[in-house]
């Protein structure tokens, strides 16, 4: 049996609407017998707190985001002789701002790490959460690692500092690993693992067999993702308009909210929906909890997410695990999850007409829908189970501690 670990686990703005993966991983680590202490930068806006586990998650999370000038000054003074001015010069002005904002949080994390006797800290982000872990390490906290969930450009400045000081790292796709190999050559830790996000395939399975659309009845399409322009919800709406104009009766439900709790990109989507006269065919559900997502998937004939860019796609995994025929886009790392026409279908991003053609073709092919229902489920069960992330993290920490011991 492996040694029980005390792990610090940092997720920015936790629990967010797409954070079910992190919650599952925390629970999986604890089921393996390890102690997990959860940290975050700040709480999400109230409009994004929709999960049945959110209250429990917030109650056990230590939030580091409130800036304490005294802590920041103490941390800055301790980091000055370690090279803080040089890091700021090397990494640029934007990094200087990030550094000043995170100094207080790093000082707090270092104190918590000492009090809790943490063995390791893992940041599930390569943005400020990773910088907090990096600075905390230099202030006396244990070694840290981080996970890259998307393109490096999404995670701000200071990447060389964050990566060269990390004990190990994980990335979610081979595509991302190739990219950082080119961009950060000479600054990467010795050990980097490909660790795909996973889903609970035991929880995400049907209570009734998948059924194809009935003749003369609407085709039910479900989509789930943040209300952000890159998620392509506006393209799904445009495809829906084309399908309706072609005589295909569909009902589309889109679950998710924007990062401003409904006061951001949602307003643009509502305007687009009205412009296309889709009020009777498309509904924006807002942020819904995991049980509601599962219920919507069980009702759906198709799952469609038309992202412009998707590092991998937990929403696709959930749909496939539930045996829902899935249509994604050939964007980012999605092709490492969905093999076109084998376990799902892929459209090009920003291509509503192509998306409409795929939906129309599948809707008229019951045999293809049944085949995709089974193939998608089998693929996710075999390659994207939720426990994989926790097992990889523990394995890497144990390896690191063994190396340090001797």
C-alpha cells in the first residue's frame, strides 16, 4: 500500500460551473486514503454556484484571494534576495502585476502548508494558481506541480518561472505537450505526464436504453458549456435556424452560464436567439447541477457542442459516457477524444452549415445513432475514467518523495 499523502490542491475560483472534474478527483484521492486540503483564489459569482456539492466544496476550501498588504510586504521582502526583481525583468510588466497580486496569497499558502504539514501542492491551472504555488514553495512550502488544461497563451505571463520550478507537470493532451515542448524548451521539469481529464462512468450511465427520435416528433439536442464566444453556442443556434428552415423539427437546450453570472456573453446569445426567431426552439437553461445535466443527457437524442477551441472536452465525455451520440468540432484536442464517424462526429469550427448537415444526416439514420451510442460509451469507459487523474497524481508525488528520500 502506498504512503498516505497530505496534498494541497489549488483550483482557481472554485467551485466553478465546469469543476465537477476537480471535485471527482478530490473524492477519488480521498477514497485512496490521502488527505486533501483544498485552496482557491476566490469564490465564483453566485450565478455560477449550481452544483449539489457546491456548499460542501466551499465549506472545506480555504480562499487565498483577499489581498493582505502586510502579508504581501513580508513575502516580497523574503523573495527579493531569491531573485524577485530579476524574475520581473525577465518575464515582463504583465508578470510584475501578477506577482504583486499573488504575493499575499503565496504567503498565506506557505503558512497553511507548514501548519498542515503538506507533502505536496498541486495547482490545477498554469495561471496565477501556479504562481501562488511557485512563490509559496520559495517561501518554505513543499514542492509543487501543475496541470495544463489548455493553450499556454490562456494562462498569462511568467510561464518559464512556473515551469522551471515545478517538480513535475501534467498536461491533458499530446497536442498540448507538443506545444509546450516547442515554447518552453529548456524550462520544463524532467517529468511531464499526459493525464486526460476523466468522468465518473459509473455515475454517468443510462437508467433506460438510448432511443432514437420518433417519426413526427422533435429531435432533442442538448449542449453544455460556458456561455462564451469560443464555445460556439451561436453557431449551434445558426445551424438550428437552417434546420428549421429545411423542415427539420428540433428542440435545443443549452446549459451553462457566462463568467459574469448572466450579465456577460449571455446577453449577446439572447440577442442572437431573438434575431433568428428561435425562442420556440432554443432555450438557455443557465448553470445547472450535475444531476440535472445527467437528466438532460438521458432525454437527448444528440449532444452537440460547437466549440471554436476545446483543449479536450469533459462535456463531450459526459455525453458519450451517457450513450448520447455526440457531435463536436475538430478543434484543439477534441480529435484525441472523438474519432470522426467512429465514436462521434466532428464538424469544422465556425461552420454552422456543416453542423446542420451532420445533424440532419444523423437524425435520419437510426442505425448510426444506435451505433454511436454504444461506441461512445465504450470509448470513454476504456480511456477516460475519473480515477485516472488521481492515480497519476499520487504516482508522481510518490516518485518525487522517493527520489528526495534517497
